[in-house]
C-alpha cells in the first residue's frame, strides 16, 4: 500500500544450542502502515527508539520443551525484548500519539503492540531516554529488588557482585555503597575493573580472568567472608563463593551467564556448605517486583540527578548492530549496559 | 581407686576420609568415680542411657582446617553427641540426682558434663525416653523448624521428602499430612517404602535405588511439580528435584547425606532453574531453633499420645554396637531413627 513505510527487523533464523552466532539471526526488511489496523482495540503502534540486550534473551533462542517465564522466540518473526518506544498511533485510553514508554516491544523499527499492559509510560523525560533500557528500566528494578528485597542488606555487611560492571551489577554495587556496605566486584577486563573502582566507587575489584584460583581470590578480597553475594554468573564462581560465605549469608540469584551457552551446565560442588552456614539462596525475577517501580524511581532519580549514582552504557548504533550486540554479552565485549539505538526520536 | 566403676567408651582412632569403617573407632575400657570431682561447679555426672546416631557426626570424623558449627572429634577421647542421660551427681542448681535430660554427652557409660547448658531437662516421662534422641529431641526440632519455619508450607502444597523414613524425614512427612499437603517420600528399600505408605501415611513413596532416571520418577509422582522439597540427601537427587520444582518453591536443606563420604562432592548442574522459578533454597540447623522447643513439645506430644504421629526407631543394644550403628546410617542399614541403648535406666 502506498502509505506503508519500510520496517527493518531482526529475526531468529534457527534455534541455537551452544554459543549463539550472528548468523543465527538475520536482518530482513518488511513494511508497515503507521496506523493501527481496524479492529485492534487497546493497541498502540510505536516507533522503537532503543532496544535492550539482556542475557536472559539467550534462553529464548533455544526451543524449550517445558514452558518457562518467557517463551522461546518464534522463528522467522521479529525477536522481541525490552525497549524504549514512542507512540505513533493508539487505540488504548492510556496512550496518545507522542507518548514515550518502555517495556516489551519488537526488534524492528516499528511495532504494533496489542498488549500495551507490558509497557510502562515514561513520565520523567529529563534523564537520558536510553536509561529506560537500563537503570530506569528492567535492570534497575532487578538491582533494586534483588539487593533490597532479596538480600535484606545491613550496613557494614560484606557484599560481592559478579559481572559487576554489567547492566545490573553496576547499580547493585552503588546501592550497596549507599547502604554502607563493603563492596567488591569482579569483571572480565582491566577496563571494567577500573570502572568499578574509579567510576562506581566499589571498595575493590578484580579481573576474574586473571585469577587461576577463585577461592584464593575471594579469600584475599574477603578475609572475613561474604555476607551477600549478588549472583550473575554461576558455575565455578558460585562454587568458590560458597566456600567463602559467612554464617546466615544470602545469595540473590539474578543470573548465571557463564552457563547459558553450555550444552551441559557445570556442576556446583560446594552446596553442602549452605547447611552449616545457614545460607539462603534465592532466585528472583524483576517481573515480580514492578509494583515497587514508583518507589524505586522516587529513590533512584534524585540519586542520578545528584550524581550519587552513575550509569555506564555501551551504545550500538542502528538496528543492524542488534545481533552483534546481543552476542557480545556472552563474550563480555560490552562495557556497561548494552543497548541498541534504532532511532533517537 | 576403690569406688571407681568401669566406663566403656567409644573413641575415634583416626580421622576418616571417604567412607568410615568400624575400625576407625574402638571400644576402650576406662574407669570413673561416680561423684563429681572437687572444684567442679555447675557440673553433672550422668549415666548415659540412649545415644543418638546422626549423619552430621560424619563431618566430625574428619579433621577440618576451618572451624564449622561443631568441631571435629578429638582422637583417643570418647566421641560425643546427642543422648539421653540420668543424673547421678550434680553441682548444678538446676539438676539433682535422678533427673533425666537430653543433649550433648559422651559415647561412654558415664560422663562428667561440665557444660550442662547443652542439656535440656526431660519433663515428660510418660513417653518412651528413647524418643528424646529422635522425635522429642534434635531430629524433632529439625523437622519442626525445617518444615514450619524454613518451608513456610501451605495447605494443598506438593511436598517431597528424601531419606523420608529417617529420623527427621518420617516426622516431616507426618507434619506435612497434618498440614493438608500432598506428600511423597523416597527411601532406599522396599521395607522403608512400605513404612512410608502404610505407617507414616505418605500419599505415595518410592525406592530411589530402583529409579534409573530420578527426573522421570519425580515427574511421575509430581505431575504438577514440587512446592516444597525437604532435602536430606543432595547430589543427583537435588539435581532431579531442581528440574521439578514449581514456581516459588522452597528447598529446606537439612542434610546431604549422599555427599558426606565422598572425597569430592558431586556437581549439581541444574541450579539455573532457581532463577526462572524463583526458588528459595535455605540451609538450617536445629541449634538455631531451640527457643521453639517448648512450643514444639506442646504441639507434638498430644499428636504422639493420640496416635496422630508415630515414630519408628532402629534400636541397637549396647555401647559396643555404636560404631556399626553409626556407619549403618551411610549405607541406609537403619530403618527409622538409629539409636544405641547403653542402659535402660
């Protein structure tokens, strides 16, 4: 039709086992009419501005037999995930043309969203809009819920964060400092370790790739042990942490990125230590905590404006960079929150 | 001295790695005067009636570099553990000759206890005294705290108990039935499975040794998944359970008996499932819950008297049977709570 525009899309070509490759995805060009088709009540048609690359998306690239909290991607259709969108057309009473929102959208230039209950309207536009893929979006809620709700932190406690310069880890570390904890982070490069120490204010940090003995490293950084472990990586790191937890320690399990591309996950051998040390280990999803989002914003926005919390993003330009950016999460190529700019307005 | 009596003792001869053997322990004969020596304030001298064989004792048979919640046994000295004792002499204001108590005592005929704060006086003597090594003692508190406090059970939930005919498991299963849960237990013989189904009232039970695929077995017994797993065994069983937990499931980690004799514990591979399912896994020790002991007795004693809770013991006669009985826990030789009768009164 004459009034259609080009709609570039990122689709998943095939389901993945092991490490994902760029060639598992493909950029295709479709077209779309920038008006909601007749008969779609409570829908919005949006222009996608920023797309979020998140580790949990790896699970969706594999066909799952059993249902999980988010379904596998559909082959041949645009992938989807968190993003920041601008409303171009709306039949939903809460949205009008020009509104900004963040939430679930397609990996494409324009999306027709028929379930706008998965969107949250953006009220504060005096901060970088891209932050709604990170500190003001799902990763922010993840850090907030995981640290304050799951870890039950207390002033003076010893906190360890793995993948600490990532989208969530950098926020957790700064929350922990604001709470008066002693915080050490680990990451996979000198550049990231420098960020942790010099930009995010971690008390200390180390490059796990340079530590042949993770148990020894943790004993060096936590001679008195760890009260709180914010778990982003799993596998060998978790095994080493279990040997270094203190009595009544808490492990908030946010992710296990080291395991997502393994056909057979690594074994964790030191679980028995959770008995004598009365350790609580708890998995959580940001999705269970969105009722806290207004309270979270009320806390975090002033901190950002006052410079008490900073946020580092790794910004890729153009929808075409989506596949590379997503895969880069699993090699640790990204420095800070990985996002993709589809359009700036 | 003329007024001394024989005092047979079980001592640990050497520290153990791997599977313990009878020859790691030895029966020796010492002598003791049945009167508290001068200068011992706040002590009791007791006759040991019943000794408790508990899986945690395996850890104490190994020399540990790092301190844990109970220290290693001292070589050449009588082993110690939970037991039921009769006071023969006392310099402690709370105890007088003839009092009965349970708590920490020696693996010997008579013990001088200089820390009677590790004893709890027995007030209810109208139940079998041996029960104070089991349902009315540490295993009872373990089951109570683990189930009600750690698992936060709700009526109608699906509960799985491993090592279910053991000292703790049989109580947990009966608590779960009283709470209105659906309960399945596993054990290692037909005799034990029969006990679970016919004596303890589990809804179903299976012999894990006859299940080549534990995941498939759990899917058969829990087609809708498991809300609560009372963990006594660890290793492969935990791995299978993790695949079958329901959303917001809870795993109370009481013990991991399958791992205690391994030089290198087995790896647990399915931990990542605790994220998407928001599973809480928590280790606990009865020792943190003794403040609930009066409340626990108030609940459990009427149930026992009314026959609503039954308790099966495996009673070995004579202190000499201590080493065999203790080792039998790790081959599953015992049927029900393993205890040793040193003397009946």
